[in-house]
C-alpha cells in the first residue's frame, strides 16, 4: 500500500489578451478497488469557480470559465491518493473459449471492441496479433501479456516522434512513439482478437533504483507529466491492467485518473478561448511518496515545455492547444 501526493500544474502564456476561456479538466484520481482519492483540490489563476460531474465512464470532469481578459492561465490540481495492491488470480479462459463468448462480449462491451478515433482497425496490426498469439500460452490473458511485451520490444520510446492527435497508424509507420501510442497499439491488437480493451490515463510514479535496468526509463516516463496504459477485460478475471510502454503488468506506482475508448475520452485539459493571440503551454508534475524508508518525504518533479511557441492564428474562438500528449 502506497500513499502519494500529486501536484499537476498546467500554464498557458498568451502573446496578447484573450477572453471567454471555457475549460474542462480530467485530473481528479479515481476511487476504485485499487486506489482511493483521499483529497482533491483544483485552483486556477485567474480565479474561477469550478463545477464537477462524472461522465459515462465514471471519470471526474471539472469545468470552469474565465470571462475577463487575461494573458496567463494557470490550472493546478492537488491530490492525495492511497494506492493498494490488489492481486487478482490469473484467468485461465482460453482464446477458443473467448471466441465462444464473442456475441455476449460485443453486447456488453461494444465501445471497447469497435474502432475509435485514435484506434482504427488497420491491417498493419495483423502481424503483431499473429505473433502475440504464437507467443502466448493459449489463454486470452496470455495473449494480452504477449502483445504488451511485443510492443515494448519492437517499438522505440521516442518523445517527439508523434503528436497528441496521432493515431496508431503513425506509430506503426515509425515503429516509435510514447506511452499514448503504445496504449493505443495494445487496444488495437486486443480488440482485433475480440478482447475488450480500454485506455487508462494516469501517472507513473518513478522509482529511483540503480539496480533496476528500467529505472532510468521509468524516471523519464514518470517525469513527463501524465502516463497512459491499457486494461483488457478477461472473462472470470475482470479488467486486467497492462503497461505496454514497460512491457509488463501495472504495479502500485500506477495512479489512475480516467478510463475511455482512447485518449480522446480522457485529455487532462481541454478548452476554447476568444482572441487572436498565440500561446505557449508548460506542464509541471510533482509526484511525492508520503515517506521514504528513512521517514523523510521525497519529491520528484519536472517541467515539460514545447520545443517552440506556436504561431498566432488570426481567427476568434480558436481552440486552446491544451490536450498535452501523454508521455
């Protein structure tokens, strides 16, 4: 059991005055059988009153508006999360047994089996699916695990290779991407095989362990704002999480923010503003365990800035570029 303090700060700097900014954020961690959100606070500068509700997927959405003119917008989400390790028995449902339940699965999990905006049905997934099936032990869970390992082994983790609106077609062509792309790839492979799969948005709390060969990569992934992975639904096992970026099952250091069909259902921040000004986005995430082994608090933080400031557009009501890519 681990307790984490999370601070997620998003800032927009405009090169001129803007107004009538309408925003929604998905930054409150979920409470479910694997974690509990003990507290959550959302603050903005300029100050704005936020309203909240849960969407059809059970995710928390907060909405706020800044109507007066401003040149800077800061959104800060502060959370405390208790993360529990709740191991599930490994489901033994075979792929043949899964095929026999296909009609019932489509009826119950239709949204998680059909193609979506970021996860179209592509013939390029066929070879990956066939290789995963040959490498698995004949079970549906074994297939999903093999697919996650395959993505980890064959695709390069390369920030900047894709962008926030990239579909799996870009990752397949480049054989590279970030966690958002790898989660989408696993969704595509699983759905192609008839396994319901959903996108998970959240954080990966990095570990500092020089003896762990993956520690350096995990620190980079965990320090680049938000993380993403996949959950597959296996009959008799329920929703089972896998992180294809790391090539293995999800651990206690994964903190969930939301679920959806793909990234489009769970962007951290999204909105519109009225004005002619261009903007610059910066994101800072701080992930702090309660205490370390010696009883001292630890703090991990990083700032993620765009390579260059986008050129201003000249039409009013332009969309904010707030859908940061999940690294």
